[in-house]
């Protein structure tokens, strides 16, 4: 059986604003040896699968610096300190990145993006009855184009690699599980 490692201490390493590096010392229960590990301290994130009454998903296309490519994704982002929680952040991110709002919000799942080195979670919300409310309100570092795609086309986009962001794929899996529990199409 795998056991938790004893926490021997932590010390901050580097603060980059959006994330902090922390050095932890932990003791292996198997070997009794202490090891230093790096932890990326990050705020939680949200993802939004916004579905219109016509069963179209509101997607965004944006450049991603880590991979150096333009990605087809869903709206989402950081749960800011000013947000009362992940749902508020999801509503804000949907409005900022797409100009859309929604009539019904459902929390459909949460994952640990990379528990090997990160301490945060990504919360996925299904936003039903999505419709444009305002224009986009993008940060200066964002260039985002909004696209609508039939919900039925999402599996093919994932299968072809057109959608390949791991957290976005996980979000659609949560939505699929929700649809199976509800036994039918998504209704606003």
C-alpha cells in the first residue's frame, strides 16, 4: 500500500505572481529518506462548457505561449482572489472572453491538473442557455476569436486533435457524464 509522505517543512523559492515555486521536504515511508520536491503553488482554475439553446458550444481560439500554437478551447481562467468562488470566476471568464452569459449553471466536475507538481484544481461548469450579452472584455495579453460548434461535433474535434488541451478534453468528459446521468440532450 502507498502511504503519504511525512511533511518535514516548506520554504518559498520564487514568486512569479501567477504562480509561486515552493520547496518542500518530505520523508518517504518506504525508505525513511528525506527528499526535496518542488511544488507550483497556483490558484484554482475554471473551465466553462457553454451551450446555446441550439445545442452549439461556445468555443474560443487563442494563441498559447507554452506550445507556441493557436488552440481551440473553451472559455476559462484563474479564480481570482476577488472572486467569491469558482462559479463566480466561471461566469466572469465566460463574459470577458466571449461576451456570453447563460441562464443555467451546473458544476459538472473538478480535476487536479498535475498533482505531481501543482497544488490547484480546475473546476468545470456547464453553462446552459448561453447567449451573447455584451462584447468581449479581453486583457491586453489576450487575442481571442469566438466560434460556435455543434455539440455533436465535439467528439470528432477531440479525436482529430483539433481540440487537444487536456483540461478541455476532461471538461467535455464531465459534460458527457452529466448528459448520461440526465439521459438526453442538454436543455437550457
